[in-house]
C-alpha cells in the first residue's frame, strides 16, 4: 500500500480535542488506502515549560544565568513532551477504530549523532515499522528525538519534528509528507501586508529555502533541505481546514510559470558601512572575523571597488546586534588591526526580496524590481543577488509600500 | 564504597525548589561517602494530569466511559512524568558540583513483565550503573517504570516508585533504602486521633505490612514485601526535616520490646451477615465466589459453628461496596444458588487493629484489648486474629475512643 507521512505541530495537538481533530485527518487518509506514519510535536507550550525547568534546575538559587547545562539531561527531559503526544495520538486513533501504536525515537530506532540538542539523524531503521505496517498497524512517531550510539535520548533542535517527518518520508518511501500547521500554505507574500497575497499551489524546494530563510516561517530550513536531497514531496497544510495547501516539490513538478513566486521581507535589519578602509589583502577577513567572534549574524555584504588603495565595506545584520558589531569594529580600530576612517550605522532599514526560479530564464527581473521601487520613490540602499533571488535594503518606513509595489509589478495575485 | 538508595516522592519533587531541597539531602550522603542511587517519582499532580489525558483520549466525545484503553500507550504517556523529574534531579545535582546522570527504565534496563500498568520487576541489570559508580557518577533513576521483553515501556502501578527503590537497593546491595516522603516516619497510631502518638524508631517488616494494609498509608505494601524478601533495610524519612525517621527492618534489629507496636484503624467499613445459611459443603465458595466476581473486597470473614445444618456467615467490606455485595447475595438467593433466611447489613462500623510481633511471645494480649474496650463500654461486633494482629469491628462512633483507649492500655507513648 502507498505510504503517507503526516506531521502535526504543537498547536495542532494542543489538547485532546485538537488531537482528535488531527486524528480525523489521519483516518481520512487511511480510509483512502494509505499506510500512515503520523509524526507529532509536543503539545504547544509544553516544550517551553520543560525548557524553563531545565534552565531553573541548572542555575544556583540567586545566581546569574550560568549558561551551563548537561545537554544529555536537557534532551531526556524535553523529549518527554513528544512522548506524551505520541501515546495520546495512538490512543485517539485506537478509539476511532484504527490499529495504531506509538514509537519513541529509541524504539524505532532513529539513530542520530551525539550532538545533544542539535543532533542529526544518521539512520532510521524501518524494519520494525515495516513489519507492523504489514500487519495493518499504523505508526505514531514522537518527533524531534532519536537515540545516540551511547544509548542516550537526543533531540534535533527546535522545529526538529519537521525534519523527523521528512526523514521518515524518505526512509519509508512515502508518496508525500504532509506538514499540518496553523497556516494553510505558502503565500506569495505576507497577507497582513497585502490582501492580494495568494496561496501558492506549488513551489520548488529552492524557492521555499529562500523564502524560509528570509522569514516566511512556515517550514524549518533543514527539513526543506532534507526534502530536496531525498526528493520528498512536502505539503504544507492547515490543521484547521480541509484545503489542499501548498506542495513543495521538484521544480519540474511546479506547473506555474510566474517568473517570481514570492516577495519576502525582514523588518528589523541594520546596515553598517566602514568608510575608507585600507584595501590590503585580508582586509575582509579582518572585518568579518571579529564580527563572527562577537556573534554577529552578518547577512548581506557589499564591497565597493577600490580607489587609490581605499575601499568601503557595507554589511547588514539584525538590528539588535548593532551594538555588538560596532564594539567589535571600534575595538579593531583601537588595536590597530582595522584601519578605517569612519563608520556609519543605519538602524532603520528593512530587507525586501523577490524569489523565483523563473529568474534563471528571464532577463531583466532585477531591473523591473528596481523600476517598480523607483516609481514609488523608494530609495534602494543595498542590493545583493543570487541565482533565484534579488534582495534590497530600503528605509524601514517603506517596507509595506515596497512589498505591495513588487507584488503588483510581478502580478503575483494571478496564478501563472 | 557503600551504596545508598534514596527515593523521593511526588510532593518532594513538586517544583525546582523542592528538587533542590532533595538534592541537598543527596549531597549530604555523598559527602558522607556513599555511592547514591536516587529514585524519583513524577512531580506531584503530573501523573494525574497525564492519566486524565489518557482517559480523555480513550473515550469518544460525548460517549460514556468506554473503560477501554491500550495499557501500552498509557504506560508510555504516564512514564514521561518520572523521565522529566529524573533529568531535572540530575541537572540539579550537577549544578551542585556532583557527577550524576539520569537513567530511564529502558536504559538501565529494568526488565519487567508485560503486564502493562501493573508490571512486576523481573530483573535489574546493574552492569552499566556499576561501571558509572566506579567512575564516580551517581545515578538518578526514573521510578515506577521498566521495559518489557517486547521493548515497550511498562509501569509498575500507583506507588510503584517505592518498589523501584527497594528493587534497586536489593540489586545494588545498598546499605539502606531511604524513602523520603511528606511524613517523618511511622507512628504508633494516627497523631490526629491522639497527641500521645509516638514516632517509632524501628519496626519490623511484618508489623509494617500489617500497618500499611490496615490504612497507615506510608509505604506501598508491595515495596515492604519486597524489602522483607531481600532483607533491604528501609527508612521512612521526611523530605522537609533532617530527622532520622523510622527504620523498617528485620525483627532481630528491632530493639524495642513493646508487645504492641501500633494501633491501626479503617474508618469506612461495613458488616454483612447471612443468617441461617444452609450448611452444605461448598457453602463458603457459594458466598464468596459471587462477591469476588462483583468486585467486592472482602476483608474479615467469620463463620459460626453449625447448628442443625444451618450456619451464619459474617463478612466485612468497604462501605461503598455494600450495594454491590447485597445485590450479589440477593441474585444468588433468587437463582436458588444460595439458601439463606435473612441478610443483615451494618454500614456504621470501623475496624480497629493492634499490631505487634511481641504478641507471639506474650499471652493475653487479645483479652487486654477486649477488656480495655469493655471499660469504655465499646461493644465488639466481630473479632479476627492473626499471628501478630488482633482486629475488631466496633460502631464507627467509637473509633477515636477505641484507638485512644488501646494506645493508653498498651502504653504506646513510651518507648519499650
């Protein structure tokens, strides 16, 4: 029988009523002839409660945060959240007359690295599951967890249940991996910014990766990477409706021919420029090494051409990391390691990106973007491009206007 | 190094402050030179929350209780409570500078029968624990749980963490098993009934079993049986004080020479008499078979001598089971299986018991009991005796008076 993986996130299993609602969707697929593996997250709020206790237990009373805790114990505590939901989902399915059993990471087993808290799945042994499928028993699997070679419980890090789902879909040879969540699909842009935002029927892995990392927080980036690597067809669907959602798949399966699939944005960006930097070999490393050490997540980097041995370097980072970045640069100048004349910071910028695999075959996409922004008198401060994406920084106050203008320009409200 | 097992119940690990308080007691024993295995229950309230969810998931919405659920899933859900506490206790000990790790039932492993929900420990493999003790790592063990031969999580039933503790004390050859709870020991009787009630320093296994099953709810009966079988010295101590508590041990270790160790009571008893029952072979089975089938927990049984082929049978049971018992008897009479003339029920009785290994060597203990009650004009309705116990049923209104009179008669306020 064809197999299907169905994953339900925390808000979709927040209480017994919601678990029952999710189970109804599982039953529908079973009735349609699938062998189903259900992957569940912890009830929403539970993981935070457990993490809070771990933090509290790890600090001496009255002391400042020590930052230290044993990640093996963290994993064992936190993985209990999915253990509870897996059992409850199995019971709910049984109550509906479905033959189902729960599987914990160590029972499958889901073999992972020993990097507790951020473990990677190395192998899923499906023999036991296969045998139970053959007997007609559907599987409910605790997401987010596995077992290390040392026999300890591991977790995959936040959002790891998506990764669990995709890994099982690959290992079980599932026809599709349905990710049920509290949104009903992937949109051309944020519907709160323009009512014209349209739900996409299909989107390619590459586009989804760009959209996810740009702030369209629907799927965990790692799960999309894994789906792409194993060609797992991934559907984003709502737990609270019966709409088909958005299918994330190979670009050959994407029928729509819009040049651009979506407009993404990131609101709280900052831009820092170092002026008249002495342009010697290794100057970039001299700037970005200290930034990395200071924990600054540098996003865009632009270096202008050198004039008479001097250059300007501009980079962007989240606005709440500006203080760290400035200190790292000032320290570098004070120690003589960095020779720049002045530093200019701009904490009032936002990033707007257009994403689409159609760009590869269509010239002039970037210039259409710039013209559309120009017509609205929006000044572009920084530009970067990749194969399927063009990103610009603009003043934050223009964010909504820019997104709307680009959505209109590329007619994203119409299916291609 | 000598080993010690320390078990903390739900109220002793109800939040991080209490876990820290318990950890302080563990540290004191480690500093005193012990290798310690800490057994933990779930945070108080958590098990009930989990059981509530299981019940809810197992019943169709709007339906009456179905009574059915998959005990394997129940166990997996409910065992998560101890998993959380074990990790948090390990983290707390680490924060205090102690080398500790948590162990779940399946990690040790604690091998049990497959009777989910009421599993019995068959074997504890201590090799891995022994190896870690040798490296200086103390153990924190999730109580109440094990693993079946099928690789599923099992639980030992309510109060099972006491049993886990005693089983580990036996398997590890521990010098003592300290059960930390919210009372500070075993008393000669309920201190709410008489202020003269005195905490016992020591009590024998046999006496503790009689007191526990009679309603002095300090230790689970099974854990005392197991301790007796393996000669595990068991201490009942308070989590909220540093008092030494009560040691439950072999009678040879009990120094006190009081004839009686304690006065126990059970408030809500009922007495049912079948009059002029036709005395044929198998008559007792004809009475008590149907009662067992009806789920009536029969306690005391008295059959008077037969006169002219007829006899009277009296039995006691909890007052809330009287309706079931009466129906079973009436059904038996209606079907002709049971031939009795009349049935008399008395729902206003209480059971008072005196318990003491000293009875074995002292004659006249029972008559002292009857005389003491007689002096207070308390009528005795039923008497049963065992080797170390005498129990009587009296009108419920005399319960306090009877306990006080017997406590005084045997001078239990004085250490022997």
